[in-house]
């Protein structure tokens, strides 16, 4: 059974060769971090791959499992097959499947036939731009739905293919082309019951920009987010709290016996609003009810 996406919070990506890798995955270095990815892909050069694989093996032998969710991002299907055979791989909660595409999806998934790990396919290539190919990918992963925590997309890969770059004060939803791509992506996967994680915000020194980016993610129906710096951990945990009004309204809808009722001057329908209300209540349980305004 897949891990609940609500519990992931900000997912910190850390290169497998990072000097503090063991302290991080032990849950010691960043005690409020909820999920981490040991990366053997984009953050590792070809020359450093053997060192990265050795580091993953040593980590599996030595780290102590905590409440922190630990994932590995393999480099490709060949490396993934190798990693799956590492001793103590059962310590790992799951995997991000990078460059997930029509050319390798079946190979990735076949390697997981006898695995209980949660997975997060990451769609990063030309499929992003073609609705028919996204639908084909969705149909491929549907039988594995119970293993899939989130569907991810390669935000920087998307921009690269479009020869675009955004500034720190710009949302990916500000541009007509990327807004259209992500709207289509969300519609295809969320309508089939999959959840979608939010893309990276690269300006790690810009706190205000990061806050605005997370708020826009939430507005657009994205939850959990790739983070690349520890200073983003506490911010995202705070932003994922719900307001008192959100909590009260969600609880009222969840417990309401009337099909339609007046809620603070708005029409509320118990059945249609129940899924979002359940999401708010789950967020409140994991992150709490906010006393701050960010």
C-alpha cells in the first residue's frame, strides 16, 4: 500500500555522495523533515556514480529507520535493478522513478512486481506535451495505483524543453504554455484518482518567493513539494497547516447530515465537497491548525 501523499511534506533531495547523508536519513540532522530522497540521478555526475552506489549500500547497512520517509531516486532502470538487490533495501520506503516514459514505464514497473515499496513515477520528457501520450502513461500506471504515492513532473525539464527560464518572482502558472501543460497534466491524472506533487522552487534564498510558490501550488491542487535546501523545511511545514476557518468548515461538511446547507453565507453540498474536506482534515491531523498568517 502506498504511503499517504499528505504525510510527505516537503521532500528534500540529497545527493547520495553528500557528506551528511547518514545523519539526514537517520532523521537526526533535520528532525522536522518528513521525507527525503537519496539521489543517484541528476545530482551525480557519471564519474561519481560508483561512489554514489557505494554510499547507498553503506547507508542501507547503517541507518536506523525513523518516522522519516526515505526514498531513492535511481539513475535509470539498469541502476534501479541493481539497487533493488542491495542488502537491507526493505529499509527504504520507496522510489522515485525518473524520466518515466512510454519507452521505460513497463520495465520500471516489472521490476516492482514483487516489491512492497511505494513509488512516485516522474514524467519529464516529451510526453508532457502530448495529451494522448499522457493518457497512455496514465493507463499504464492505473493497475499499480495502490503502490503510487504521487505522480511527479519534471518542472525544470519542462522549461528546458521549451527553452524557457522563470525568475524567482514568477510562478510556473504565470506562463500560458506551462499553465496549459500543467492544467492538462492535472486533469488527466487527478481525475483518475492520482495525486500530483509540486515542482522545485530553485531560488532557495528567496523566502517570500518560496512562500508564494507553495501557496500557488495549493491553489492549483498540488501537494508535497520537491525542496532543495533545509531552510525550506520549516516554512513548508507551516504552510501546510490549515487555517481555523478551513478546519471548521471541513469538519462541518464531514459531519453534516443535510445534503445542502448554508455555510458562512455560501451554499455547501456535503457530497461534492467531501473529498476536499477530507484532505483538509488530513492536513490538519499531520501539520496542525495554523495560528500564523504567512
